[in-house]
């Protein structure tokens, strides 16, 4: 996998999450995401309606105040590469958002075959 590009969800007008894009063998990642969606649905977890976009979340944005020029900064970093890595497994986290920040709890760890 490689890290390329910088962006925000849902968009620059109302940014909530700052992320780095993930590229490389994304087709395999998308296939894994599809299998996970099916499995989660059988557990009663509603399927995500938004399209899957491989990314690494960097920060949550509480307020867009003081972010003038964000669109220009994102445009400048759109094609910039930040290295590569080999994914050796999947870790399932629970994310609890609190006023003091997110609390992450590891629920399960699944190493990939051959790792």
C-alpha cells in the first residue's frame, strides 16, 4: 500500500475528518471491505451507504474556524506521496467519542495469512 494525497470528509465546506489517501493494491482492500460489510450485516450492523475510500484518518475537526485556505492546502498536497507500507493484518477498533477526545479500544486482531 502507498500513502498519497491529503483530503477531508465530507468536504472542504464542512470538514470533519482530515485524512491521507491509501493507494496500491486497493482492489484487494475493497474486496476485504465487501466481505466485512456482509459479515457485519449478519450481526445486525447496518451497511455503510457511502462509498468505501481507503484512507488513514489523521484528525477530527470540531470546528472549521481558523481553517481558511484549507482548500488551497489540500490542492497543493493532492498528489504528494508520503511513503508505503505492507499491511500485515486487520485490527478492529471500537471508537467512543467523548468531549475530551476519542477513546479507542481494540476488539479483535486478525493477522493476514503469510504475515
